C-alpha cells in the first residue's frame, strides 16, 4: 500500500462511500463553520473536500495550518447531503471525514495566493513560478502543452518520421537573430553557439540518407521578447523530408494541423484542407502584413492610379506619389453612421503609430448615386467614387480610410489600421482558426540601415531561378521556395525547400557579399556535405509555444511556458543571468571589461 495515498484527489465518488481512504496534497483553502472545519485538499488531479469537527483531537492543528502546506489525511468517505453537493467537482458528491492528519511540509506566508484566478504582477508570478503553476488555469495550460507535444510526437511517428536529437553546442550561423555564445575552456578565445534552430544539422540528416526526420527541438535566440515570442529560448517541432517539393510539404503537414487544432481547439472551427495559399506580395497588399488574420474580412486595396486621376483633386497625395509613394485604401464596412470623433481618432492614432495620418470618405446615397462625404469627399468626382466602389467591392454605408507613403511604411500603417478596425467593429470571429500559407517570399531584401542587400528569410532556401540565370537577375526580384504557415494573425511556422546545390549556394551568398572562401569557412560542414550527393529536400519548424498559446486561448506565451524569462530576458526564479566567479573567468580565459559611460 502506498504510504501517502490510496486515491488521488479527483478519484472518489459516491460509489466509494463507507471506504477508509488516505489522500495527500496541498491545503487549497479552509472554511471555518464554527463547529465544523472544511479543508479543500488539492493534488495534480483535482480537489476533495475534507471535514473535521471541533471535538476532534487535531481540530486546532488543522485550524492553524497555513494554505499550501502539504498534508496527508486519512478518513472515511461519506456522502454529502443533497443541498451541499458541488456539481462542479468530480468529487462533489462526497467528502472525507478526517480520522488522522499528518503535516508533510509547512508553507510560509504566501507572496501570492493560489486559490482564485485573480491577476498578479508579472514580476511576482515569475519570481514565485512554482506557486503560479499551482493555480488551476496555469496548471491546465501546462498539462495542455504536454498533451499537444505528445500528440505531435505520436502523429509524426505514425506518419513514418524518425526522431533524432541534434547538438546544442555548435557553430555560429546566420539564422536571422543574434547567437548566444558559450566560451570554450579547452580552446581559449573560441566560442560555441547555441543553435537558433537545428537548420544545418537536419539538412545533413537528409544528406546522410534518412528520409523523414523530426525533433521537439529547443532553439536559442538572443532577441527581444514580446507577447508571442519568448526571449532566449523556445521549442519547435522541427521537420525535414527528402525528395519533396513545396506542395509535398503542405500535403503532409496540413492534415496534422487540422487534426491537432480540432483535437485541442475547444470546438472552434478549423480551416478545411487544403489551406489557402497567398503570395507574399498579395499578402502585403491586401492585409499589410505577411501574418494576416483571415478572420477579419477587410481587404486593403491599392488606389495609387485612382489618386493620379485628373478628377481626383487630392494634391497632397499626388505630390507624395510623384516622389515614389503609393496610396492604399482600407475599407471600414457599415461605419457611415459613426461619429466624427471615431474617424478623427483613427487619424490621430495613425500619426502616433508613425504614419502620416489617415484621410477618409463616407459612402452615401445622393439622388440614387453614391457620393463621397467627409473632410476629403469633395476632392473625388462621381466617376472616381464609382471606380473606388468597384475596385474595393464597397457599398452604401461603408467608409474608406486612405494612407499614402513609401511602400513599406504604407503597408505597415494600412495593416495596423485593418487590424484595429477588425477589433473595433467586432468583425473577428473568435470561434475560428483560420489557416493560410504565405508563399513566394523574396530571397533578398534591401537593408536601409546597412545600405546593402541581405537575406529576407532563410539563407539556405532554394531560389526560384536556375544557376544559369542567377547572375543576370536583379537580386530583389528573385523569389524563394520559402513559406510560412499562419493562423489567426500569428506565424506558427516557417519553412522552405532547401538549396542542395553547392555551386548555387555560392552564388546565393555572393549576392550579400560573401566570398567563396567565407562560405567555405562559415559553413564548412554544410558545403562539404552538399558536395557528396545531396537529395532535394525541405521542411519546416512549427513553433510549439505559439501553437499552445493559440489553443489555450491566451495572448502571451508566458502563460503556456513552464519557467519563462521576463521581457528583459531575466529568469527571476533562478536569478539568471548571473555574474561568473573569478575562478570561472580564469578557467575560461575571460576578463570582464567595464563599459565606458
């Protein structure tokens, strides 16, 4: 017989009435009813109500015990009276009449109560994370995470994927973020890098002749935290397949995500397969982002040519367009009855977001014809309004916001405005998971800060151009077989068909300033492997933290992570990062240099 319990705290029902049992767990809460003292005992599985009378030998001991102390209780299972049944608990039809009571571990005064689900400062929650995780909602979030990972693992195995583990200490690689570096003791002055992703290793698994690989992989990136991104580390379902094209990846992964979100999505509807495919170019035009929330029906449209019309007298837009700006329209359905302050508020908001503001018109009927009302309505002719209505698929009662700026700036503000309108107008159905693929990413981008060409995405992706034509092509026109999987406005996975041709790899890196010698030096293992017969291959890496966040219905990744860092990349529980000792620095041949003020 187990020393501490015969049952867990969710197990007992009225069928067990009359049995002598032993339970162990935490004192969730106490309720003193004078002659009776009730104790809600909690373990991982649930709650059981226990009761003792004032004339018992340990009444005073139970009375003094602090919440969250760990105790072992023995007693008889008794049925509750009809009026005291708790239908919200699996054990709500019974209680334990305490016959013995043992304290296993005393708790100090709590910095944050576990009973109840009220909010507490993040600093307190992270510093006392072990208490935070005892709270019912947090506990359930972490259990959900475990179940989701188990589902993923089982599904991958059943689909013929093999699970491998790749190195944690490796070489630095340009994955798009800063590396975490680890100094080497045996090689003074040299550093390992923690992997931003197992990118090169999983490709070499394919080159090694394995056909389908997966890993629940820890990834480390020295980047700033935000609500949907943990600073420091995250986990991803890392996947790679040989002898595949882009469509093969989609067909393999779509059923997995469809089943996953149906299984854990709390009865929300899930996009039917095949998922919608949207080019990067179209996504930036229609949604102002490459992470569109398709639950929002609003679609942005280009009005640059309309603004150039002679019967449109909006000179401020015309001047900007003459200087290589573009104009975008953001529909606001069924808003013509909104007050002036609603529309002016959007103009103010846009300026606060770094834009030039938002002009607007209201579509109203006048003599059976749609006309533009509002501050800038007078600048549009009847014919121009007619074209706007046709291009934007608009109707009476709609409004249109206008933004004009350089392409990247106008995309940003139009995308944010679309998102804000979707929320403000209650257009987003929270009972849906809407998936889509974003495809045909540019291989390169122009870095305004560094004034040079750089990779826009994964440098190991296959460009959509052959070796012969590569040199002649404008780098910014080259597309890649890169793709993102997006759900409800969140990127949950990136992926690509990989470049498996060494000569083409040299060409790809030469466009961003890498010499052949530099490529050989930085990617020695990869180039070497590709030179000995590499199959066409590709994969993706869904972010587990973000997937769990979506399925749990949370807006912050820290709500579904066991021991997260704060926004400043600090572990408040363990005190990391910490200062090394003099001995550690000596062993690593390192010296701390004070930063000059």
